[in-house]
C-alpha cells in the first residue's frame, strides 16, 4: 500500500482531495493532512509517505521550501503541486523541484485522476526495474567457476593439439565438450566499451556482464551445446559445438535470435550496442583458437562496416594494401589548407583519406588509429607554429586525443576529426583579422627601427615569435608586397631623404640605411628611383 499525505492551508481543499477519489482502489492510503509546510514536513518525516499532494503557496513555510527539505531525506517521494491561477511565479519555482505534475485550483477530478494514474504507472515501472535488478543481482553470484573460465580462455587464445590433456581437463571440470565435434567461436563485443563502462558503477557493469552471459548460455543450450564466458571486459565469447546434422547452417538463425534477445534485454536497462564476430569452423576442440582468431578478425571489420551488427569471418576477403604515399600527401595537404581556414577543403581531404582507408580493407585498426593521430599532430603543429595555442586549446586538444583512442569505426573517426579541424578553422577565422593587423603593425615597427641594421626575415620572425613562412605569407596577403620589398622601400625612401638634405658621402648614406656595399646600394637605388644616387642628389640640390 502506498502512503499519501495532503498539505494545504485550506481545509476544504484538504478534505475534498481526501474524499473525491477512492484512493484504496489505487492501492493508496491517505495517512495524514497538514495545513502548512512546517507541519507537512514534520508529518512526512514521521510517516515517510510515497506521495505528497501540496499547495505551492502557504503561510509560513510554503510548499516549495517544504519539498526542498523533504527531498534531502526522501528523494524517491512523488510530489504533485497544487496551485491557483495567480500563483504562476510560485509554480515555475515549484516545477524545478522535479515534481511528477501540478494541478490548478479548483481541482478537476479528471485531471487529478490522470495524475494519480501517472504516479501509479511510474511506481510500477520503478518496482519492475528494481525487481529485475534484484533478480539479476541474485544470479550474479552464480557465475562460471574460475577454473572453467581459465580453461575456456586457454582454448581460444592458445589452442592445444594434445587431445589427452584436453579431455583430462574436460572430465575434471565436468564440461560437455566432446573433442571430435565441429566447433565455432562467436565474439560479442560491446561497442565503445571503454566509454560505456566509464559512465557506469562497478555493480552495474558486473550486472550487465552477467546478464549477457546468461542470455547467451540459455540460447546455446536451446539450439546446440557449448558455453558462454567473458574473455575480457566488454568482450564475451561463445564456444558452440555444431550439431552433426546441421553444422554451420544453424549459425545465421542462431545469431539473429541472439541479437534480438540481447538488444531486447539491454534496452530495458541501458542503451548499449553490440557487434558480433562469427569465426570459421574448427574440425575439433584443439583447433578452437583458429576459429576464435577468425572471429576476432571479423569483428575488427566494424572499422569499415560500422558497429551494431554481425560480421562473418570471410567479410574481409576482398582487400588491398593501403597507399601510404597517398595518405602522406593528404596529411601534407591538410597542413597547408589549415593555413587558409577553408573548412570545405579540409572536409574534402578527410573524405578522400578515409575513402582510401575504407577501400583498402587491408589496414588494421591500430594503423587507422595512428593515421588519425597523425592528423591531430598536424593540427597541433599548426596551432604552435602560428601562435594560436592557448590553455583552453591545450585542454581541448588533450580531450580530442583521448576521445579518438576510444573510437572504433572509420565513420566515427572521420566525424571526430572533422569536428575538431572545423573548430580550428573557426578559431583561426575569428582571430585572423585582429592577429594579422597586430602582426603587420609589429613588423612595420621593427623594420622602421632596425632598417639600418643587417636585418633579416629570421630576425623579424624571432622578435614577433612566429614562423618565417607564416609572417611572409601574412605580410604578402595583407600588404600586397613581400617583407623584403617593404624593407627595400623603407631604405630607399630614407636614402632619398639623406641625399636631398645632407652632404653625406654615398658610402655613408649606404651604411646609414643598412647596406655595407655602396655598389649594391647604387644598384638598388637605380632600380628603385630610375637613376643613380649621385644623379638624384644633383637634381634635388640645384
């Protein structure tokens, strides 16, 4: 029986709520009433109700404060607020208290009935879920004995041609595994298992693991014979002895039923996806490791085929070697395109790279992962080289690298890289104008102060803390001339000034504007002004 209390400062409302519904028909008993929040809280603490009907606005402690205090001690209690039309401001605050629903005064019987049925439906679902968890928790302690599990793991990982030793251990462990039967190994792997289990408590993880093994074992017992066990966290293996008459023909219908059963169970608890790898047939138990290894190869094909499906061991028959030269060219192109902030080109390059990887089918998961890490390294080097790295960027980059190591398919990797590189393009785009203006101004200032020295682009790059290639590209894009052309123009204008306004010798003028060789100065001045320095002085000193 569920316990209900009613809290309202109006006696007529409390009395009406207590009498307008036959609460006992719903398995609910009204255990008390209170006229304000203070008394309501004391009543709740004494009788521990399952449901509270409370007015929002009451003298003294209102319903909102009462529920806030009650929640700290009774988080599972169902709350229904009652409010007048003029209490909307109170009601908005009340709904933040995770209430089941609210009812406006005057209370409508149909509306109240609907809310009660909603509460009962929620309560029953919670009870069913608790019952399911309790039943599965009880079965958790009936796990496969450790010695059996060790034997299964040895069979699939190492294999053993020694029939005598295998049969001796089978007898000791009381297993139904005839040595001469044909066998098939199936692998069931939770997709993105690392991320999935990180978000769960250890008890939930163990419960789900046990449930998967239990469902698998029931199906194996129903259709063939064999055993299910956990090989490693998130990976479960089925050793199936194929029936003599049907052989491999049972595998596809078995896998279909297995997929349906597992997905049906998991959806009731948590959203999980599974990929199943089906190995080749082993002629006897000593060859089971070969079947397991082909199932492992099959399940790795989800890199290309995607997650949440069953894959036969021959799905990777058509394959070709990846063209690493082409991949390296694309990596170099990505490095170049990042400088242009062109997200469309980035997308095209990544699509082409992943298309190359997908078509190869000869590359393994680790190699694909390494290539993706190279893309991130290219992006990291770009951020450092062009002065775009910040503490926030460092944190985001670490998170992106960590997340990449958890991805299992090319499609996921492609989307992950695109999202990150697009964010870099947006960052560059938003900062580039201001940064370009500041950098150009600093370069102009440096040249204005140091043109008389033997000034080089390397000197300037070092002083503005940026790469030579970057400042050359930026200066050309923003001003239309190269840095060297600008240095020459500054020097020549200063030379004109000195030739017109002083009697310095040409060698001294040359030295004053940064040229150690007067002959080279004369050549540069003639190219710039169309005449020799001496001719220029004669014309402007007449």
